[in-house]
């Protein structure tokens, strides 16, 4: 697995709590899959519409997935570049 070093920003577009995974939309690729275990604060409060900051890795099967996911409340805009 190869992990990128630049954190990405996006929005959770789908969350399936019964399965423990969801998808994050962001610019540059199609929606990125993430597992509940990748969310730093746990999965208790994940909701579609929440902002997310994350790293993207390529798994052993060549699929992209989000890791080291940090959540922001729905409606909070994350900006890139630290400004």
C-alpha cells in the first residue's frame, strides 16, 4: 500500500452504518471508499454532508481508499493550503 503525504478534503456523500463504511466525494477522482476504523473520532457521529480531511492510499487490489479521516460538522467548509 502506498500512502500519499498531502491531505485531501471532501464531503461524505454516503454512509452505511450497518456495514461500517461510506464514500467521500472530492475533486480529482471518483468517490473514495472509507471504513469506520479510518475515522479518528470513531464512527458514532458520521453523517452525509459532513466535511472530511484524509489521506488516500492504494490498497493491495489497486483500489483507492481514504485513511486517517478527520471529520468536520455538516456545513463547515474546509479550505486547502492553510489559508
